[in-house]
C-alpha cells in the first residue's frame, strides 16, 4: 500500500521535550521504530507516557527536539492519516450519545469531504473494521451500553478503519475481559504481519514480555530503550519505578 | 372576560394570533429557540454550561456600547463574548486561580461594566428589556438582525455538525486525523456568542443561559443518538417558547421567565419519566401492565 523509501523508520523522535506552562513533563526523549515493530512504553503514572503519545500525535507541541513520522512532519502525518490513537477507557465520555458504528466511522473523517458524508468505500472500511473486532452484533449499540472490553474494541476498530500505519495504544489491556484480551493479542500479530508499527503503554509486565519486541522505559526521560530481552531487566525496571523492587511488581515467582 | 375564552382551546390559541406583536413574538421566539436548542446539544455534551453563562453575561457591555455608537448590537456582543473567553483563558494560564473562579470573576466583571455603562450612557436603551428580554416589543431592525444571525449560526452548525460532535467527543482523535481543533473551538465559541445575542431578546441576558443548556439536558435524558438529541433539543426549545408566550399573554406574566419556566418543567418531566434515564422509567411502568 505504501512505499518506504526513507531511512526505514516509521517513528523518529529526537531529544524531544514537552512542558506545560513551564512544568517539564518529558525531556530529551528519543525513540526510533521501524515497520512491524511493537514497542512497549513503560513507566509510572505521571512519567510522561501520555505526554509522549500526545507529542507524537501533535496534540501537544514539543518545546525542543524533532519528530519525524515516515520521514515527514507530524502535521503531514496527520493529513495522511498515518497515526491512530486508541484512548484509555477512562479517557472518553462513555455516556456520550453515540453508537459503535458512528465511533468507528470517525476513523474515516480525516479522509472524507468537509460534510463528512460517508462514501461506499468508507462504509465498507467501517464494516470490515467492526468485523475484525467481532462487534457486528452491536453496530447500533450506544457506547454507554457496552462492556469495557467491547468499548476498547470499538476504538480499535476505529483505528483499523482509519487504515493508519502507526497505532498508539494507551493501556490497551486495562479493564478488559479475557475474550477481548485474546482478540487484541491476535490483532497485534496480524498488525505486525501487515507491517504496522505499534507503541503501547502498559502497567502489565507480562504483556511486555509477551508482545513487545522493544521496550521503552521512561521516567520523565528515557531510562532504557532496546530489545525487550536485553533491556527489560529487574535493575532497569527498579530504576524506572523509582526504586520499587521488581519482585513487588512481578510477584514472588520472578 | 379573558377567563371565558378558556372555555375553548381553539380561542386560547387563535385569539393572541389576531395581534400583530404576538404573531411576531411567536415567530421570532421560535426561531431563537431553534438556534439555541441546536447549539444546546453541543454545549451540554462538551460541558460548557458555565462557559455559556459567562459568555451570555459578558456580552452586556458590548450590546450597550454598540447601541450607543449606532452599530449592530450583535457586533458588540460578539466582540465582548469572545473577548471574555480569551480573557478567562489568559488569566487561568497566568495565575494560580482555579478555572471556575476565573470564569465567575470575569463574567460578573463584564456584566457589572455593562450595567454601569447603561446608567452612564443615557440613550434609549431599556435596561429592563436587556436583562429580562422583550419578545413582545421586538423592533423591525432587530427582527432582521435576529433572522440573519440565526441563519448564520444554523448554517455554520449544519456544515460542521459532525466535526463539532467529534470535537466534543474526542478532540485528541480529531487532532490526530488532521482536523483543525483550534478552528472548531473558536467556531463553537462564536456560535455561542451569537446565540446568546439572539437569545437575550427572547428571555434576556440573565436567563439566556437556560436557552443554551436546558433543551440539551432534556434531550440528553431522552435519547442515546446524537442526531435525535439535536432534534429533541430543538423541538423542546420551540415548544417551551410557544407555551411561555401564550401563558404570559393570558396570565399577564413576564414572558422571558415564562419561557424558561416552561423549559424547566419539560426538563423535570424528562427527569422523572424518561423511558431509560428517568427516575420512574416509563418503559418499566408500562411493562408492568402487560
């Protein structure tokens, strides 16, 4: 679908800094991801995970550094529908009067005309996306009537319908049922084979080991970054979580 | 004498229509209600009730200055409405005072400025009609202006209907797919200021916020679909306006207050009896009889 003739990096973040009204949220952070890579973003609450996502999507401006998406600016990545953001369940108003179909259709808005009239191709994309997350029975269900897992899948479908090559997922496994967890992990493998790049934040150390090729440990800045097998060590995790022993995080068996 | 007319519902409705000012008031108030009702679904979902209150009060000095200078009052209102929001944002960012405090502080300041200006600029401005509305005494130039502004707001909201819904629901996604969130924010604000201006003719500055939030809140209790919510909101706003004006005609009551009271009663009805979200869920009651 797309040609990759730049230096082969989907995401390049170089020494980026973000501050809110003078309060530093993230500094000197670096990240490079290639197509087909899944990277876990691990850190405490307030360590800058969401800020990192916001910087990549252009939702907040970086005060220093450089971000390249497919070799181009964040602005043109937005125009090209390159990045999809899957929010945390807590990050959205679940009482908003909107159906599964309408949420997934929002994934197509960026490539529609100004009135956002769905074309046949948009309808097909939405249908297909909803099938992939197994919500065909809930097309017109208001999101307020869905379970946490179903809601998570709705937003995943939105990202699929958008046909983005980069997926940013904020806590994709939090508050979901086992069925959804299984479906998400299957989708991750499919996304990887399709050459999509995935950056996901998580609290769950087991998921990092299971899915992530790479891991980025942050605490306002990058603590460690690299292959999961090399970087995801008890020492690094302890540093990331401000001295809490990994035994505490992993449970006694590790 | 008037009580006799009550014997037939027909004359209850048709008698007022023989008066020119009543026909005009009913038509204009319905138009204004429709505009405010349309906007109302966005404001309630975005959580901008307090913002609506702030903007509608802040337009006061703008209206007074515009009248004094012979400019269209909508222009003055618009400048002060958007200006108040800019000022709120600025103070919030540059000080440690909490947002709701800043909002309350700025809009009362603007409102006070408006009242002081009215007392200083002795012109033909009727403070009472600005504060409480005067749908029965609306002038021809006001009619033209109201129609123009209403059309403008309806057209803007119709074009950007879906974008504004997305902006209220998930601004982060909007930004990520290249939709101009900054533009949408100010578009909604612009519509809010304009709707406040037309709304204040019906119910006055003090109560105009009710026109901007009550219909949306009522509709929110009655449906889970955004499009339906907009339709219900507009309809309930129009119906309350008609009820309010008729009631105020027959019982000689303040018109603006009657319109808002009608809206409040419709909200309370929805609050108690809405099929899914009401306290006494009607659906369940009916199910019991089957």
